[in-house]
């Protein structure tokens, strides 16, 4: 993605996550007896007493970095120009499932700052005070994944449409006939 599109993309992710969390909260409040996000936690990410398994800050930080690394590395590989077309969703979906099986007991699994921001806005208090970890750790994990991917995969030279058309002179001749 061009850098000029990144701020809009990030803003859209965060706004979308907050709107989605808000809609889910409306649904949850319809349960018999209602629902209080600040009491129930609303699947907000947390460590220490707010971790489902009561994992400490270091454990949460490390698991978020490592799991985000695996997700981003998989996305980069599955969407590489050399990857088979049409199969990216299978690999990404399987890795995301594994990441959640590992990460939910530790932090409720973030691996995406927007995913963490959405519920934290409605939980408030502790969720907002711990949010920094679920923004910083995924960014570190993603940066490491990108660096490792670039270091381990020789870039494929991408050619322009005009170059591709010139390279296919036989096809150009067929189109003219």
C-alpha cells in the first residue's frame, strides 16, 4: 500500500472496530438481565488479573509479538505475487484459528490494535489502561515479520502492464487478427 493511504486505512480500521464493538454490545445488552461491558470485560484484551489465564505482562507482551509475527508472515507469504491465486484465505484462516487457540487464554488475542481498541472503548478503566500493550506489541510483531520476510524471500521483479504487453508479442498478433 502506498504510504499516503496508510492513515486513512488505519482510521477506517479503528472506526470500524469501535462501530462493530458497539453493535455487538447492543446485541449483548439484549440478553436476559442485560450486559455490562465494564463488569463482564467484553472480550477486551488484558494481562494480569484481566488475562483469562491470569498471565503476567511479560507473557502477554511476548505472546502478542509472536502471534502477530506468525499472522503477518503468513499474510505476506499467502499474498505474495508468487503464491497460488485463490488460496490465501485458507492459509491465513488456519493460522488465525491457531493463533486464537493459543492466544485467547493468555490475552483474549489481539494481533491487531484496532481489534483491541474497539472493546476497550466500551469497557473503559482497566481495558484502556492496558491498551498500550495491545497497540505496541502487534506493531513490533508485524515489523519483525516484515523484516524477516524481506530478508528470507528474494523479491520478484514486478513489471508494468506496458512491459508485459510488449513481452507477449505473439498474443498481440493474435488480438490483431
